[in-house]
C-alpha cells in the first residue's frame, strides 16, 4: 500500500491502536525536548514518577526562555535543570547557546524519528522530516521514562506547493496564507504534510518556519519529506550520517488536499491580536511603526538574518524606530560575526539581543503604550508582548527589515530583491552543550527556595459541586489563563505564587474569587486553551480548586493537560446551554464515576437556574481511567505498583 510520510513514521513507532482518524493511538518516542519555563516542572514530575534515568534515544534540556536573571529565581531553575540533566541522562544546552527549536534543528533533529517536546513549537523539527509534537510536561516526563505518548490519530492533510515564490515573498507568507484560509482552529486534529515541486526552493530553515507556525493552526504537527534538501542541510552541519530519505510513495492517500500556488503569493502581515488576521502588506502601507523585532524560533536562522543584514547594509533606521534582533543560536550569531553581517546590523542601528526567545515570550522589549510593534514571531496574542495596549503585527524578516528602514509598514517589492546563498558548511561548536553523565546516581538535585511542589489531584469523588467562576468567550489562550510576562516567568516553579495571576487578563478578581469559593467550574467558548503547551494553565487552576471546564471546544494540548491534572474537560452538546450559563451559577455533577464509565454523556444540574443539561466527555477508555485516578501522575504510579515496578 502506498503510504505518505506521516503514516510511515507513525507505523514505525506505533505501540497501540489503529491508524484511523479519531482513534487513540500510542506512539513510542525517540527524543524529548524541554525548555526552562516548562522544564523545571517536567523534571519535578520525572522525579515524582520515580524513573532512575531517561530511556529515550536522546533527551535535551534547553535554557532559552528565562534568561533575564534579575533575581535568584531563574538562576536557581537553571541550576536545578542542569542537576536533573546530569542525574537522569539528559543533554543540557546552556543559556546563550540558543533557542531550543533552532538548536535542535541544527544539532539533534533526525529524519524519521519522533520528538515530544514541552513546548508548543516543537513541530519546528518537522521541517527536517521528524514527527515532532508539542505536549504538556507530564506527557514528556512519561515519555522520558519510556512510556508511550497517546493521542487521537489525526487526519493527514497534504499541502501541495506548486510554482515558485516571487521576489520578496518567503516561507512566512506561505504559512500566513494557510492561516488566512483555515484560521487558528483550522488545523485541530490534523497533521499537515507538505509536498510538490515548490519544496525544491525551500531550505530546511524555511521549511522549519512553516512547520513552526503550523502550531498556530492548532495542528498536531507539520512535516516535510526528508530529501536532497534535507541531506544538504545535514551535510553542512556535519551530520549526514543522520540522514535517510523519507518521501511519500506515489499514489499515497490523504484525508484532505490543499494546493497553494506559490507564484500567486505576495507579502503578508497578521494583524492584532491573532495570527490568522492576515492582510496584504500593501493594505497597511503607511502604518507608522515604533518597534521592529526580528528573530524568535520562527525566523532567526542564518539565512533569515543575513537577508536582513543585506537590506540594512549602509543604511540607518529612523529615530522613532527601535529595532532589536534575536539570533536563533550561537552558531547563527557566530556566522553573522564572521561574515561581517553583524557589523552591518549594528551600524544600521539594530540592538543585538541574546540568542534566546526574548521578546517573543514577553521577556523584555515590551513596546511603549499604544505602540505598533512589527515582529517576525509566531504569536501576537493580546498582552503577550508585555504591553496590553500595544498593536503587534507578524510578518517575514524581509518585510520587517524594509519597514524598519522606512519607519512604517512597507511593501518590500518597491526595492530591488536581495539574494543570499545557503552555506555549504556551518561552523560547529557544541561546547555549551553538556552531555549527560554515564552514571548520575550520585548526583543530588539542587532545588532553590522558589521551587515548590506541584499540586496533585485526588481520586475523582462520587459527585462534584461548585460555582461557575467565570464565563469566557472564544479563543481564550494559555496567555489568558496563565500570563507569562517577564515579571511572572520566574515564578514558573512556584504554583502558589502563580495562582495569584491566573486568568487576570480576563478578570482581575478571579484568583481571589476562586479561593473564596473553594474552587468551582470555568465556562468558555470555542478553542479554549489555544497557544502554548504550558501545563501551568492546568496546574494553577487545579491549585485554585477548578473541578472542570465546560467549553464549546478545546485546543488539543490544553485538553490533554487538563486530563493529566484530573480536571474534567467537558464540551457542550448544545450551544444554547453555553449561552444560558452565568457567573455564580451553582453546578452539580452526581454519580460521576458511573456516568463517566457509562459513555460520553454527563448530566449537569444547574441548581441556580433550576434545570439540567448534558455535556460530552470525549475521551478514550484509558483517559477515563486517568480521570478516575485523579490525573496522569497517580494513574502512572498506580499502574507501576500493579505491575510491581518501583
């Protein structure tokens, strides 16, 4: 049978289930990835699970998010993660080495393998033929211990790229085109597999840009074939031994086919406050720009920044523009310095930031009040930049550089095109990657005073009763649920401290009300929990006593995180029931274990309104057992005890 790339990899790693869309499958994981805002919790969970050492082919811990050390907290987290890496057999990428996705692409990504990462942009590695999926920290901890990763088999969408990109149009415009067509919900339950003659002109970093922002579609992941372009990249990294050809068979089937004619594309921009609010750059001509940020895991490769340097060479940005650049890795920064492009950037007036996530996650460079910030990042959610009144737009590095020069959003096609050649060889220097010890049994975990125990749920009781604490709209993001500006990121290891800020972008009084009521229920519209993989958006509500979330639909990773925490993810059968609920309504779910075991439907009593309505609990038999146990941690411990595993 002719197979596509995705099914080939899944079949080679399948532990259970059938490759039928919607059916739960188990995947064995070759590699894992963590970063420092999620990593502390992952290694605390790994410790709690009792695993002595990772069982993956390779696990890597990156320090790339919390690199502003304005106090002891971030440094303590880094020290703890490094001690955990040494103890458990994990590679450790030190602060300054680069953004996890860029470095992983350069040094660790292997075509045909599976990667599970505690970061929603883990699919970046799909640009090199790896099945790379973002997940919550507990799922990653289990995978590091050799456990399978469970998910519903996605539909596989073929994205056929034909034609050639016109001058000044880039990979960023391809993924913005898809976001414009499909929306931030258009990829839920799907994997996007790219094909067509248009692939030949896309380098691995450009493919990675598209795979990276596939996360904004809500997709499970995105993947490109491993072909001659992939081999060229791996040879340049001195890793050709990791290459294998992996392409779709002729006549392979897909659940859906999307065609994009590259020759018909033009430069695009995503407007505030969502990556799918896409317009043509020319439609925003003359919009004054106050800040331009170039970098992030989406667009910080050597080729991206070399193009920017060529555009800026010999010129100066206007006085009202602040231009900052975040190289994706130390390798990229070193190459720019050696080639002379770094001097061109600096001389044009750019400020060079550390090789880290930086302003993309709100870690510094918050715009001025009401400012327009043009960014090459992947997300422009409300308030994510650190300034709630800012207007954040997303675009390609080419559009960003030209707009920085003109001081306003500018169609770059008014200039002569710039071209850069892909390097035949990248300089390799891995001295900021600490390999794991052969034996870490004597290593002590170093926990600073800010590192607190994470909450663990109890077995599901016979009934749940609680107040509706909040009724929310569509597309509530994890940035709404658990904000992460620069002043809160150092608290990622401290759930009690984080709890004081939970859902405050929606309602500043929420934490106090949740504590006063002893917890309760949350109500939301479509796509609740979109965005980051941060499991803190489930752990903090758990700490505040949230028993369940009733929504019209959930984002994939957040739903899994709620399940892992033992919080009920319930979907409305009728939209009218969502519209009828009000804050402070008292809800009761009786005979809960029996209802869960009986089927999908759960009856909810609204004692305040004096009526009942039904919701769905769309989970597998295994996930029902997880909920009954109180979450993935107690479930895994219970299974280990039953099997006699200590």
